[in-house]
């Protein structure tokens, strides 16, 4: 990554922001106020400065306690994949079968259970021939993927349980916008000695959507946590903690407008639906997602007006997969789907989530508008094939290891494959 120096510089400046703000508040009366105001401010400083410093030190100690508490629960991950390579390609070396190169992905993980189960992102360990787990004391051991869900971008890796401390999971109903958030992980692979890096921010928002990134890799990022904690390549799969030392999310991506923009960090939430999925993965059970065989997008204002639909109602069918469930049900391109099994369809990602959660083989009712005529169709869901996920490590190199460069506005128009 060419932006590492800029990122570090931005992070340092942001970390000093609080101190500059405090200095500015104390200096304001002297620079812009009257002599009387300055004298009053000086008197207040003499009285309040010790209390202010004590409060800052208390906050600092609280963060230190949380980091010390959660550090044994977090691991670094180094996944290696061996690929055939051209003799002229850098990194390749001769073997009996030709030339081979090693692709290494640095990531992070959080200890899930005492049996050695570690939760991380699927994109960190996908296709890995070797998975190395780096513990807090710097010791290393090998791991294997127990189960993975590419669509949700989650995976459970199993390793030797000795010395692993499971993390506590937050009650999702208590997670709020504006709460502190602490990311612990292995950015740029710097945690090779077991000393993982820490960054602090707040939960900026909940239920954020990343449609552009999802369509690139056939993943569903529909209800993400947005955080101001500094996130870098290698933080993927690591935990996002609250001030109680409880996991609220799994750090997954950074959304940026360019290489000189530090970007916005996102994490997969530890919501009840995600915890149920994670329990299945930890038990080694396969996760299945429903599949209709459609490409849908948001309605344009003119299309919505022509169909007589209100705001946040319906999705436009852009393409129908031949011989898929939707095709067999009679869905056609340019149809507008307004209800799915009785539930109002509001947006592409919400529709994709509904389809994915529907049991395989279940028959569902689709309420469709076609040329201003209402139709009711019946479709039987198929199983979504996991090989639809494609790791594009060339064209999307800026996001791999958790970076996605694009325009938020244009992403809102992205299509959803379901």
C-alpha cells in the first residue's frame, strides 16, 4: 500500500485533536477576549486544571484496562496460498512442477470458544494452504478452516486451544451510536511478535450498507457498523470492542474515495442473526442461502412515478438468470417486485437479505408490477452456490486486506445479485 505513511500521519494528527481543542479553549480568552475575561479564565484554570487532568487520566486508564483485558482474546493471522506462476513473474521460484509463488494475507481474529475456535473474515482465509495463528506471547501455531460463509464474509478457524481466552460478546440491544469503539488487530502484519495494535474511536452509525463492495465479491454487507477507529489492511477479521471489553463487531472493510483518504471503517455486527450464523460455523455446520436468480436495483424516480409507487417501495429487475427459480416463476426483466412472501420490498439489499434467509426449497409469493399491471407469482428457492464468490486480488487490490475505493453516492445505485 502506498498510502501507509499518509495514514499514520493522519492518525497521529487525529489523536492530537483532543489536546489541540483543549489548548484552544483555554487560550481563546487571551487571544480574542477582553482583559477581564482573560483574568477570569486564568482564575478558572488554576481551579479546574487539576480536575481536567484527572479526568483525562481516568479515561486513559479506562482504555488501558480494556486493552489489557481483551488482548489475550485477539490473535494475528497469516494465511498463505501457493500459486503457479510464470518464470518471469516476481516472487516465483522454481519447483519440480514449474514455478510457484506464495501469496500472503495478513489478518486478525478473535477467540470464540475455549475449544480453539477463532472467528475471522472469510476473505482472510479463503483458499489458504496454510493458516498461521499468532498469539499474544508471540508463539505460533497452525490452524484450519472449520467452516466458512463467503456470503456473510465470516469463517471459523480451529487451532490448539492451549492458552486461548474466549472473548465476551456484547448484548446487541445495548449497542448505540456514539459509544466508544476499540479495534485490536494486526495492521500491515505488524503484530508478528504478538503485540497487536490498538485504535480508538466511536460507533458513528449502525445499519450501514456497502452495496458496491458486496457486488464486487458477491457478499452481503447490509447492516454494518460504521466506526471512526483507525482501520488498516491486516485488521480484517479482528474484533471491535466496547468499553466493557465486549465484542460488538468484526472489522471488515474501509471505504475510501482515494489513496490519500484514510476512509471510513466498517465492521460486521454481532447481532442476533449473525450470532446464530456464527454458532452454526463454530459447530462445523454448512450455511446455506436462498437463491432466486435475479439482478435487481433501486428504482429511479421516473420509474417509481410511472408505476404509481411511493418512496422506498419496490426494486427493479435488471436481469433474470435463465432456468433459475425466478425465471421458472415467470419473473421478467423490467418487472418491479413490491412484495416478497407478504413482506414489503424496500431496497435491493433488504430484498437480498430476505431471500438469503429463506429456507432452501420453500415456495414464496412474489408480488410484481409489470407495465402498471399487478401480478402474483410463485417461486421455489434454490441453494446459492458458494463458488459465486470471486476473490479479485488484482482489480480490487486497494480494498483487499480491507480497503474499498469508490464513491458512496454511486454505490447507492449498485445492483444486487440474489
